[in-house]
């Protein structure tokens, strides 16, 4: 056998696939078909090369360039200075921007953890009024809005009440949740304020309320408006018992909440930059037909004009509340003696 014949036989064997000879594109050729010998050889090499590329090289490339999954909440943008804040830094700083000092909004659970000693407190079970007294519906059923808000905030309504120790002193604390339909005040909020006041009187301890609300809840109509006098009466229960009633105004506190219990505290405290008012600034400008001053309805402006008593940073809030409670309760004990 000549050398050339031996090479041709070897090339023919190399072009054989598991099902017989292969054509130019690497496909099996039926028995009896005539395929050029050179095509067999090229197709075999092509099929082997593509098999290696698809089975080995392509997975390696995908692994190399595939991005690993990263959580979406690692970084937060400050709404005031637009700087990015790492989530751990924000948590340690109690949701206060380390760049500009802006106070971001907080949840009820976060405020309770920041206020009580060693995060030790007990939430009380609040009365459950009729969920949808007017069977209200706009673009969506009110009952559906309540369901969505509860799933989002993991609270029953726009307020949470708990009792525990603050600086070693007992206190009842009510915290409003703005993310629950804008912290609007309906029958559930009114019932909660009354329940908190009665608990404070029963335990003979101060009542502290953190406000964050857009006002009355329109979906409950007149039922919501009736909560304004109810909450005012609740504050009188605490004051008539000779107990301190302290209000901490957070961003934002507006509407019917401002026009009722939120402005009746023995001590009025506000967080820096908090918006506090009844009507919106644009409505006031259109009514009085004058340009409002810079910083109108902000905590610092209200402090300057004597509406509130002090503006306290969130990182100093617990110590300030403990000091105020100590001073007020000590004075009352001396008067009673």
C-alpha cells in the first residue's frame, strides 16, 4: 500500500461519525450515499472543533462574565444631598445622613428600638374598629388599600403603642407609621391614642407620642374627623392625672394630627428639618397672596418663632427624653410630698 493510499484511508476513518460517515456540515450521511472524501475530513474536524467550543469553552466564558447576584438595598441615596450611603453606616447612624445630617424617615419598629432601653418593650393589643365603615372606593377599594398597607408595613394600622423603660424610667410610647397610607388618622389611630393615654394613667407613667402623618384619613370621612376631639380628650386624661405628655414631631406632621393632639404636649420636640404645619405651603400662599419666608413650616423656623420647645437630633433623642422625664417626674413627686 502506497503512502498516499494509507493517508486517504486514515482520513476516511477520521471522518466517520457514530452513525456513519459525516457530510460537510457534520451531519450523518445515509448508507449508499456518495460524499467526497475531502468533505468527510473537513466535516469531522469541524464537528470535533465545535463540540470542544460548545461543551468546554462557552461554559467557561459564561462563568467568567456572569455577574453574581447583589442585594438591591446595600446602598441608599440621601434625598437631601443625593450622596450614596452604605446601609450599615445608615443603620449605625439611626438613618441620619453622615454627609449632610438629613434625617430620613423611620419605621415604628426602628423608633421603638431606638427609644426603649436595650430594645426591651412590650407592644399592646389595640382595639380593632370597623375596617371600612363607609365602604369607600375611589380608584381602589379602601379595604384593598388597608390590606396592601398592612403587608407593606407589617402593622395593623398607622400607629403602634408599647410600654417599657426609657433611661431606667417607665413610659408609654406611641409611634405613627407614615408608610401606612401616609400615617393618616382614622378610627384605629384615635382608638390607639385613647388606649395609650389610659395605659399611661393606669401605670402612672409619662406618655410620649412620635407623630408622622398627612392628616385625617379621607376614606373614613366624618369618622376620621371625629378622632380629633377624641385624641384631645385623651391628652386631657394624661394631664389631669398629673403625668407628662411629650410630643416628638417628625417629618412630616400635618393636617388634622397637627390640629389636634400633636400640638398639645407639655413639651414639644421636633427632629431637625421636620415639616410641621396644618395646610400646605402652596395653599397658604394662594390664600394670603404673599410669598412665604424661607424654611416656613420647618422645625427650625417653628423653634425660632416659639411654636415648639426644642429641636433634637435623632442620635440624642433618647437621652433628651430620659432627662425631661426625670425632671418632670421628680418635680411632681416633690410637689406631691
